[in-house]
């Protein structure tokens, strides 16, 4: 008797639905929690969740769970303007530190504070992990773009006025995503007395969920977060060349590649064991990607700078796994991959992870949260949060970041 192909397909789809349901019931989910330290490095993963509303569409012509990008979102904030009477003679001084995921938040807080106070914002320097590791803003970012984006919002001074010294400059600690009330009660009195302040942002949480609280500064925060920072052309060219190289290596997946934020030295510090996980090892990532359907030919980019033996388990399952050392143009390594180039390395990782077709955060924290924001704005919403899969396979849709499936990222407040 001939078998009707439609009956076979219906049976297969029914079985698949039961398998997916089983995984959803068994899987532990992890909510974001408050940070215990100022660097906000121990925040748990934002839950991944299947969502019928997700606009990620599975492609039928590619092997594996690759998806089409969504449409790039449009800004829905209003361009702020600054009246002359709102301006003061004071300055807001600050520095960028720790990496691009922190730079974005530090810029946003400084702009919001300067706007509220009517102060002039002094172009920040960039400070690394060592006291002697200091760079100019223009070493990494496009100064003209930064100033132009803030035209009519806040005034920007290229240099700190000579009369302002470290001795007479009061330091003011500011929580990330500072509120109007905090500025009015904790910052403005000091500013009105001293005339100039140095801001130091601290991070109480690593999540970037949108807030329901309404503020007159929402548009300023959106603009500062998503429209002020661009790489200087020289650095952008390095990122572009690396992305192009990864796409060339991904011919069998139509030029698509996976970026995984996985840094061996950080995994060792955090510890990735226990029931409540906030990071995953190379072996766990390899098993996860394999079980959700990625083929061994998939090209994977790791944020690890140089190869480490702990990554071997990932390369065994996915031979086309690379670090910056294997992808960066040889003539660029002396400047961008030297022991003194840690800030360049972090920036390159951030922007490559923002452009890949798939992003997998093996480590929770602000890097994941702010990469997710850039990806959401550009329509690249295939962000897969890893988890233990008890069976032999699972649908990748089960692991879409909650930032996307529930549309609860700050980016959804700023883009339409």
C-alpha cells in the first residue's frame, strides 16, 4: 500500500512537538539577579524562552538552525534640544573603563547627568586594567561622530579645562542607568556647590531590561546608548576584515557564522559548576550547539584571543573554530593583538559578536546584555542562551534569549 507523504509529515511534526514539550518541562531556566560586586560580572543568564511572537524565521534552504535576520529597527526617540537657559558653566568629567560593554553604559550615564545639569561634557579618556594603561578616546572611537550625535543635547569639550585638577575635583559615584531622582538628590547639590564633578559609574546589575519608569531623560538615554559610539575607521576596518574572513570560511552555511563569548581565563575565575550556572565551558558549548542542530561545518568565532587547550573539545566537534589570532590580518596583529592591546581586543570582540548571524553568550554579564542591544536594533535576533539538554536534541527556538522572545530589553524602548 502506498504511503501518503502528508501522513508521514504530520506524524513527524506531532512527534517533534512532544519532544520539544519534554525539553521545556525538564529544562531549568535562569532569571537575571542582582549583582554582588561593582563590576557586575556574576549576573545569571536572562532566561531563554520559546515565544510565538518572536520574529526569527527558520530558513528552509540551510543545513542547521540558521535564521533570517529581522528588519533593522527604526529609532522611536525624539531628538532632544538644549535651551540656552538650561546651560551652566560647569563640567562633567569621566573615564571609560573595563571594555566596550561598559563604555556604552558609562557614556549613557554621563550624557544623562550632563544633560540634566546643563553641564559641558568633557571627552573621556579610556583606562585599562592597569593604572598605566590609558588611551585617548580617539584611539578607538570616532570623535567627530560622537560630538555630532550630541549636537543640541549637551556641549562637549575636547579637553579638560586647565584650571580643573584632580585635587579640587569631587568624585561622584553613579549607579548605572541613573534616574532623575538620583541626580536631583545626590548629584545636583554637589555640582551646584563645586561647579565641576567627576563621575564614576558602578553597576548594581548586569541586565539591560527596559524600565517601566517614565523619565524626561528617556530620549537622552536612548540616544546616548545607541547613537553616539562608532569605531574609528582604522579599527572598524579590522573588524570588517575579520567578519569578511569568517564569512568566506562559512561558504557551506551561506556565509553565516556563530560568535561565542567564551574566554578561558574568565571561566576559570568564575567557576562554571553547580545547578545555577552563569557560564559554560567549551565542551558544554560544543554539546549544546550540536544538540540544537548545528552541523560540524559551522564556522565559530571565539572571543578568546589566543588558543587555549581548554578549547580543544569545541574544535573536535566543530573544526572550523577560530580565535582572533587565527582570523586577524597578519599586518594588524602587532598593533591590535599585542599584550598592550587589551582594549582593542575587547572592542573587536564586541563588534564581531554584534555582526554574526548567531550569538551565544557562554558567559553571562554586561557583554551579553549590551551585545544583545546592538543586535536587536540591527535585526540580528538569533541570540541563543546555552543550557543543559538532557536528550539527544532540541529546537534552537527553546533557547532564544528572553531579551528577544519577551521584548524586554532596553532596546525595545528605544526602537520601533
